C-alpha cells in the first residue's frame, strides 16, 4: 500500500537526519573546538539572529537579488534558446560564443563586472545573469531542437495563430527543459550570488559570511547557511514540485 | 465552395543534403475535384500521396505548379486527419477538439460529435490513456468539428483492427452524409475505397501520376453490402489490369 511506503520513507528521512546530527554532536563534543560548535549552539545562534532581524534582512536582500537575476536569466535564456534551436545558421554562428561563455569562470565575470561598472547593484545582478545565461540557453536550445514537427504541422494545417501555437504546442514541449534549467539554475545562482555579495556588496548573505569568516564565527556561519538551504528547499517543495505535478498530470 | 484544381508539373525533394540526391516525387499531376465529392486516392506506399495532401493543406509550398482551392477572396477551411492522430498529449480529448476554434468553441456541436464518435465518456481523458482506435476517432472529430470545406484524410484507418476500422468507417460515412464536404481520402485498401468514394484516382509509384480515374456507380445505400463492393472490385481489376500492379 502506498501509505505504508510513504510512512516508511518519512521515517527513513527522519532517521538519516537524526544520524547526521548525532555524528555532528559526537564530533563537536570530541574535538571541543570553537571552530565546530554543537548543533544546539548553532540553533541558539540561529534563533538570536532571527529575533534580532539581522538574518531575515540579509536573507531577504539575497533572495531579492536571486529572484531578479534568476528571472532575467530565464527570460532572456528561453528567448535566445528557442531562437537558436529553430535556426541552424544562427545556431552555428553563435555556438562558439556559447562555449566561451560557458567556460568563463564565474569569478572572472564577477570581477570584470565590478571593474567595468563599479561596485553597484546592477553590476552584481549582471554578473549573476551572465554566469547563468549560457546554461539556460543550452538547455532550452536542446528542447527547441527536439520539438515535434508533426504537432507543428498539425497546428499549421488548422491555422493556429502564432500565440496559440506557442502556448499550446511549443511551450508544453519545452516545459521539462525549462524545469531542468530552473532547478540547475537555482542551485548555480545562489552559489554565485554569495560570491558576488562577498566581493562587492555591503549586505546580503555573502557579505555576512565574509564577516563571520573574519571573526571566525562558525556558529553564525552555519546558522546562516542552514537558513538559506531551508529556503531553497521550500522553493522546491512549495513551488517547483506542485508546478511539476500540475503540468505533468497528462503523462501516464 | 468551388472546384479544387490540382496541377503540379514537378515536385522533387532532396534526400540527403550533403550528396544532393534528389527524389522525383510528382510529375505532371493534373485533376479537378468537384465540391462535396468523395475522392479516394489509391496507390502503393511511398508513391507521394502524403506529400500531395501536405501540398494541398499548405504545409509544403515547394513545388512547381498550382493548387487552386475555392474562392480567391477567402481561404477555405481544411480539416486534416493525419496518418498518426497527432493529438496534443497535454490536452484532454475535448480540449483537443476545442483548440481548433479561434473563438468560443460550440458546446452542443462538440457534444454531438463526441456522442456520434462514441467518445462522450472519454472526453476528459488524456490521449495517452486511450487506445489507438479512440485516438483516431478524436483526430477525425477534430477535423469534422470545424465543418471544413475540404477534408484531407491520410490512411486514417491503417493499423486498426478490422472491426474497429469498420466501425470508424461507418461513423465517418454517416457524419459525411449529414454534412458533406469535399473529401480527399488516401488509402491502399481498394475495398475501403470502393465502399466510401464517388471517384477513385489510381496513382503510380514515384514519380507519381494518374494511372486511372474511375467513377464508382454503386448507389450509396448498397455500399454497406460487402458482396456488392467485392463484385465491383473484381470487375474493376479485370477491366483495368494495370490497377492490380499498384495494390
């Protein structure tokens, strides 16, 4: 029965988390070092930072940057990906550009953006977008190349408008690729965003982590990290999973 | 609705882009289909029948010649039943029919159609959960729903088992009698062609041209009689020995 399987999986997940915490606790007690605080100390730090409003503020700032740069990268990336996937000449022309941009280290783009545009918000966002964009383009391009010609012909013979063709014939086929780009994108962007903040902003998670590093404040460092991981998990559970279920319900 | 005039002098396509090998698909094809005529195009597989339907549907504009359909002022509506059903898998049966309308889809007309095609109970299901026979019926319903001036059907019953094919053929026929359109029906089943068509056009292997153009004089009410269809078939094959080579 599925309910028993579900129950068993939840139990397993709880057990594995407990085991991880137990190992951490054991190690911390054994080492007795300020560089590895116990889970209880980290939890207390988390609580304090939340109550003082410091953690929510920096987390909020970073999330805002994440949403803006993610949306820009997805929007521009989808548009370019669809165009390249459908146009062999443009694709052949820009393929080298893509390979170059895919292989520029994130740190280089970040430094270049700050050098060229100054230590400003738009430079930070631009650095993240430029880092993420090639990945989105490559993923969506694959999807656009794999579009079902039969269905496009059907749409053409029944005189579908361009809008209707895009919404009901093309977009549902691209959806799995968009979701893949979204998932890998979120994971990539939040890592890059911390470096961007560390190097050139005076707020956000990256900036805070930088300060904790200078103060050797490992408890705060861990507390902030867990808060961030929790938020990303929540996005997956509350937004991406339900979206998947809703749009994939036609599959057998 | 006026005649469909098909006059194609040449249709070739490239087989492989690197070797520039050409396939000569159609040469000098010239015929006219009258309004509300049910025409069966019979020919061996690979002779270019699907290519011809695609050209009429406007999906393949690369050919030498002309296809004139109806009035010059207004482009005719075309219902196309493809060889595979080509339903949108993320839409339900009903949505797949509704989507071909630009405005609000006519509820009662679609209800009627679903009922006629025995799809009413399956209307909220997704295509992948249906049998191929049901998917084909959805695809035929979709083509009928827009009340097309021209109905193009590309072997719509191939790979259906005989009883299902017979059932869908009957449904198609009764729908067509209620609302006659011009039909171009591709098949290589001569019995099926005789049972359905006003006129049979036999086509040669590529480059495709017309081998024979024959009216079917059997009265509509006699078409369901298999003996009658069989007798006509045998007579046809006797009088036109070339035809049997095409089947």
